[in-house]
C-alpha cells in the first residue's frame, strides 16, 4: 500500500524550531518529487516547499523562505521539513505529499498530516 | 504568481447537480494542468480530479471537470449529489515550480 506518514508535530514556543518527518512506503521513493503543504485552522491549503527526486533542487513559498528547509534521505525513504523562528502564523496541520511521476507539481498521494501549534 | 479564486460555499439538494468554479487571475488557465482535491472534515485532502478532467480510480463517473479559456476558469461538476459529497473542494495548479491552491469551496448537500 502506498503510504505517507508524517511525524514530529507538537507544541512549540514562538521563536522555536521543529523538524517534521514524512516516512514513505509502498513505492520507489527516489523516483518521486516530494512536497510539504500546510493548512492553518479553518483555512485553506497552502504549498510550502518542494524537493526534486535527488534533492538537488528545492523551492519554497515566499513567506517561508529563510525559515524552512526541505530535505530528503532516499536511503530512509523520508522527506523532512526543518522550521525555524516559528510564529503563531505557522500553526497548522502540515502534510507531505508525493508528486505524480510525470507531473511532479501535481500531488497524488497525501499523508494524514501532523499538527504544529506555536504558542507560549 | 497567479491566484485561483473559488466561491466560498455552495448548497444543493440530494440528486441535483452542482458546479464549482475556479478562476485564474493571470496567465491562461490552460498553461498548466488544474487539479481538484476533496477534503472531508478532519481528513487529509485526496485527489478528486487531475490533469483538468481525469478521474482517479474510485471517483465515480458522476464527477466531471473541464477548463474554459474564455472565462479563464476551471469547473468541477458533481451530478446526482449524495450526502457523502459534503466536503471542501480545492482547485490547484502550478507555475515555475510554485503550486497554487484556490481558497476552497464548501459543498453542503441538504
């Protein structure tokens, strides 16, 4: 079964850091583009960051540049999102998703999400 | 970057047909594929329509979608509405390695 499982969310203080993980299974991870999205409470979906199959290229939404880093480990079938200088506006459910094989910016499989709460 | 604009909510009765629109602010709607995602309360989004008008396995034939260049919009149509269709629906497209979502449309079936 194709599956993505996020972890690492939780409560963090403003100004703190957090590293999210997404473990993939059921497909050849190294062949796929991966993406992180987020959804603030009661709000819509927002793209956060992309990473190419070999990790050589990464892209970020303007609001996150300089505060987040996406990375991957193809040996561990995992993609990560390191977040810094967190503010209340970063409170959201964070989803990882797989890009479709020939249309990488079309997410086709989503994880169940992990909740990040930034609060003192 | 462009924006995708959706109506906030729509309501319709069971058995009826509803169409949800998604309008691109700049650049052609045909420039890149449009996708639609369904998100039920408390759940992750799932692929509902991909590459403008294709249905993933498991999405029923009463679901269809299209793009219209003259209105620079994409449209999602669900016919024979069922209560299980109640959900948020998001359109999505991309350009230059950036992905953009519409604000989402809440479909109520009552």
